C-alpha cells in the first residue's frame, strides 16, 4: 500500500516512474471496482499517465488526476473520496486506526458514525486480508437462534449509506420484488362490467340493433379505476445522493407497472428525468439520469426548484388526484420565505403530499432547522427513506394503510 500522508505530499521515496507506484494505482483501481465503480483497463492506464504528467508533489493535484480518470458517475463521488482517504495514507495513521478499533471501552465519547460508502470501501480494501488470514482456533459456542434476527431482517433495517456492495445488490433485488401499491381511484369514465351495477343504455341499444330489435339483452358498465399520477421530486445534493440513487430503483419498478409516474431531480436546478426512467434496465435508466443531471452531489435550493416546478410543470402533471413524493432533508441553504410559499402552493395543487426525509433515521431527530419547520406545516405525511423497511412502509401507505407515526404535527408540537 502507498505511504502517503493525509495532509502532506506523497513523499520523495516513491516516484511516478517507480513500478511499485504503478502497482499501487492498479491495486487502488481494483479496490474501487470491488466497491462498485465501473473502471476498465483503459481508465487505469489513463490514471497512471495522468499522475506521471502532473507529478506527486501536491496531494490535491494527485487526487484530481485520479478523480478525473477513474470517476465517471456523480454517485461514485463519496465512494472515491472514502477510498482515497483510506488507501493513500501513512503507516502511522494506520497504527492509530488499529488502536482506535481495538476492543477498548470508550467512555468519554460515543462511537463516530460511519461515513457514506465507508463500509463498501473497507470491504473492498481489506477483503483479501480477511480471506488469507489463517483460521483461529476458537471455542465452539452454541447459540439459540430462535429469538435472533434473520439475515433478511437485518438487511431490511440497514442504512443504505452503510451497506456493502453485496448488500446493495441484495437490496436492489428486494426492491424489484416488492408488492407495489394498489392505490386506484374512480374516474368519470366507464368500462364494460359483468356485474349488474349500472345499465349501459348505449351498449344495450347497439347490441339490439344487430338482431333488429328482436332480442334486447341489457349491458352493464362500471366506473373505471386507474392509478393516480405519482409525481416524485427527489433531492440529489451531496447529503442526499446515496439515498436518492437507491430510491430511483424503487421508482423504476413503479414506472414499469404504472402509466403515469413523473420523476424530477433537483439540486440547484430542476431536471425532468421521466423519459430516462422508462428504460427497461434499471442500471441503464439510472445511468441516463446521472448523465442528464448537471448538479448531482452539489448544493441544493429547495425553494427555487419548487418555484420552478410550480410554474412550469404543476398544471401538466398534478391533475386527476396526483400524489407527490418529496425526497429531501429540508436543509435549505437560502431564505425560507420562498420555500414556505412554494411548498404551500404545491400542497394545495395535489391530493396528497408525502415528505420522505432520511434524517428520520436518527432517534433524536428534532425540527430545529428553519427549512424543516417551514415545510412541516404543509405536508400530509413525514416518513423515513433510509432502508428497505422504510420503503416497505411507504408502499403500505400508498396502498391506503394509514399510520399514526407519519403525522408531521408531532414534530411541530415538539419544536414549539
């Protein structure tokens, strides 16, 4: 492994022309590939040439050279940053990390929460060490597993940002196999019915004319039931990209089985990706979305993007009892006056507004941010969206099953 300090140049002991340094870049690319990045041999060769061109005197330039050649998707940014932090570091820092991970009780401070993508990167970097480690002679312990959680139950409650690459693939398969919501509404149109709910006079007379009026058999009709339009406004800023990407797999499954699903992504601007989500393959669909969005993993302007949606798209997609899913953490970077006006207008334009907030994964969540307090009074439900269990609860809610825990007023009362 390379011996680069975290805040200093990589050091004169290793030069770009050294074969060991090229081997380290190859090993680093393999670790990124195991963590889920799409990296081919040509990208690795370009990375070595880029490092030879810029040199390794400055850590920022070295990072930029590797980033420009190895990262091709916006959603891979957190994985690359975490892998770069763990791979290109000094031996002293490694010893400190080992000491921190030793089984010593930490009384004065709580355990630090893992960063987004840290589990996947650690699994990719150190999997070979665990596989080659000699087996330890440990005493055999019998465990009664009748009251323990199964693997599937643990996966349902695992945060998306902390899943390994294997767990993410399993989560995507589980999302594809979900029983999708059967929320149907009555329309003013009719369809043919075998029951006797309502006489269809026109169809009855048309059938009678075929026999010259000698035989009149009644025909029946019933109101037509259709899925209401589902409009999704998903935040793809830096703090939300990990959750939005996995939620797009759920939206792709919905798009395949429902006619009117409209998907919009926003950060500092609004992008309509409904056409990209209609691709048959979910990975290709999300890849097309990432190419269409220019501000993936950037900043966020919730109020301005809602204003743009209300001005350009609300009359087109919010008819016939539409349901709106708003996926964001509510951390507005600008003033809340525009946000409060536009979220109120959006609430009045749809039949039901559901806010999906990944910050609810924290037990001590409180509505202290100004943007969160401004939005709470204009949504019908507030739900989490950080794991498979939360998505299953959302499916049940869209199917018509009410849940008292989704009432946003509980946070308004707590915030005063």
